[in-house]
């Protein structure tokens, strides 16, 4: 747990969110064509805890990922992740939000 936290803190916030979604998709994602669906009730507050950031900053990073087409919400607690668009270091407008 501490090693993961130390590794995360080396990344900017946008990459911490991407890294966390990649981990969640690998562990809990259900294949849906080229996409993965996560059926987790993951609130912005819980995600903020996972990535060591504030809720508002995480909300900004999520909006960036949605605009980029890397993920989208399809219902309460259900997120579709597009792995080919979910890449580290590809969110310059959110990269400064640490």
C-alpha cells in the first residue's frame, strides 16, 4: 500500500487518475468489445482518496478524460473505459493540477 502511494505521488494528478483506472480496469473490468466496463460504485470522493487528491481536482481530471474519450459514465456506478485512449502523460490541460 505504501509503495503504491509513493509511486502515485511521483505522477501528476491526471496520470494518477489514469493509472488508477488502468489498475481498476485490469482487476474489475468486464470486456465489452474493445472497451472494459467497471461496475463499481466509485464516487469522486473515493477516487480522490485513491489518488491522494481533493475531490474538485479529481472532478477536473475526470472531465478531461471524458472529453478525451478515455472513459464515460453510463449509469450510477458504471464506467466504460477505453483502454487505447487511457494513456499516461496525455492530459496536458490537467497535468498541472497537482
